[in-house]
C-alpha cells in the first residue's frame, strides 16, 4: 500500500535526506513537498477543494519555517473541520521545551527531533514509518 | 493624566447642558462657551487614544524608621532598583529567546553535512580510496562535534540566564539508581565496571539540572579511564552551613594539577587525544553555581579525579535565589 505524505520543510538538503531515509527504510511513499508553511496550507486546501482527491495520510511538519511556521500551520489545520483529523508529526531540530509544549498544545500527534547522526536519523524515520505507516490506523 | 472616561463624561455633560440651555433659551454667548467646552472634551478624549489610560497608583514611599516620615532618597533607590531589575529580566528573556533561535538555526547545517557525508559514503564510497573515505569520516565527526558545541553553548547560556529557578527536594540515591540503569542499558557501564554510592542525602535542587551534572561527571569518569575495571564512587559529607559536599571519585587517568585552574572554562580540553568539546565541565560549573554552590577537583596524573560540589540540604528553609555564589 502506498502512503501519501506531505512533507513541509524549507531546507532542500533536509528534504533530500528525509526522502532518502524513507526510501532506505523501505516504505512505499508518495512524498509531496511543501517548501514552507504557506505552501503546505495551500496544498492541503487545494486538495480539500478537489473532489475525489484524497488528503495525505500524514503531514511531516518542520517547526521553524519562513512565511508561515509550523505553529501557524497546526493552528489552521486544527481549526478547519475538513483538515482537523489529519495526523501531524512535527519533525524538527528544535529541542526547546517551549516548542515541544506549544506543538502539543496546538494539537500535533507526535514531536520528533532530528538527530545529527545520520544512523540515528535513519532509526527515527524507520520508527516513524513503523508506527504511522504500519501499525497506526489512520483516519480516512 | 486625566482618564479618558473623565473626558467622555465631561463631554456628555456639556452636550447635555447645551441642549438644555438651548431648550430653555439660554443666551447665545453661554451656549457658545458650552459648545467650546464640549469640543475641548471631545478633543481630549481623542487625544488620549482608544484605550483607557490606566492610573497605576505609585508604590508606597519607604518610611524612615526613626521619624516614620517618607524617606525620598530610599524610595528613589528602591524604585530605581525595581526598574533595573525589570530591565534585566526583560534583557534576560530576550537573550534566552535569541539563544534558542540561534541554536536551532545552527543545528541544521551540521546535521545535513553529516547526513550528506553518510550518503556519499554509502552510494559512492566504492569509488573512493582510503584517504577519500577518511575525509568523509572526518566530515561526519566534525559535523557531530559542531552540533555538540552548539548544544553545549545553548545549555550553558540557558543555565546562566535562568531566573526564579524552582527548587525541590531531590533524593540523590533515586536519581543515581535511575542513571545507573540507563547507562547499563546503553552499554556505557559494562558488567566489570562499578558505580556505587554511600547513603546520600536529599538535597534542594532542580532535578533536571542535577541530572545533567551527574551525567557529565559520570561520562567523563567513564571516558577518561583506561582501567580494565572502571570504578566510580559517590559519597557525601554534611557541612555546618546546612549544605552537603558531594564527592564523585573515579580511578581514571587523572588531570595534571597545573591544568586544573582552567578545566571548568568553556572549550578547555584537558586530554586532547580523547574526543570531546570541552563544554561538559563548564556546564557542571554553571549549574552548581546556579544552585548556590561551588565545584572543584582534586587529582594527579594517573591517580583518578575527585570532583566535589556542594548543595543545599532539603531540610533547610530555602530563601529563593537564583544568583550565583560570589
């Protein structure tokens, strides 16, 4: 089964590394990329407006992005009845307690920090895929 | 400053008078005066903006104990001090926000550098000779090192700018028991190594920060140690001033006394042949100072180290403070 993931990430290098890690972990993923929060919201609302086109199964959300940051994206999604149920995993380098608390308050489903070590990052992506793409039952 | 609602009431009152005066046929000159007054009150209302102007009563003056009269000089000094403290707190908050944002931005490049080096090694490593492979390994290690430095700097600056640190009783025995389990699980404490402690006190501290102190000291004791059986022993000694000295002693490689004065400074590495960033002991020192204590070391080369730091007893009535000990 191919899962649809929307990755909201402003750094192209991080996009490439995440793509590579998902591929290495062996998950069949249709990965859509948004370069900032504004693009992510536009993409979701565009999909939402098109009949027959499904929303992504999962949103991987960077926290600090230009134009519209992760917090605003979460706030907007959780207020929209059509998008409210979308599972959102924050994937960021920030380990600030304030950011973690804020992300959960705004309604993220999980908060993951990106390790510096590539092998550790691979483990995080593998664990993310194992939970969200294999075991968790996602909303339709 | 007269509050906006006074202007509104004044304006309403004057307008009422104008209408009543007109009704009862007051002379035009009187009506003109009333009209001017109403316009002036309306202007005053607009002049002082949309929001209410709050009249915050000034704090009471300090009374001189001998005369029971207000003492202007003491009051002035107190008010200046309050303003200075408020200004410092605001600057501290700005600094903390700046440090947090900077650390976040600085973490990203080393992460991707390490990731790309790894990808190059995995996908194109077969095209490289031993030197090329070593270069990629160097890139990974330096990227990891840079990320550790950024993290360490951020943690030290966060500790140094902390105010109103909430303190709680922390049982050192429980804290170390948890740490021992975690280190054993991660393979850092091997079966032949020993981490033991005597009956330790309950101290008044911040549990997260104290965990950081022990983590750094224990990691150093295990890292800078070539013994086949590594031994770390933690003991405590009660002092006269309601504080405890906590001693962490190991059988590691020790430190030459001539280098000890600078070992708690940032980026000072006593053993360059071992990997490290030189941030750990600076963080330990910053935390212990924030908890109102001091840390020092006794060591000679080849004879291990004993780190001693002091913490408040949990039985002491804690006068809330977060200022470092002078």
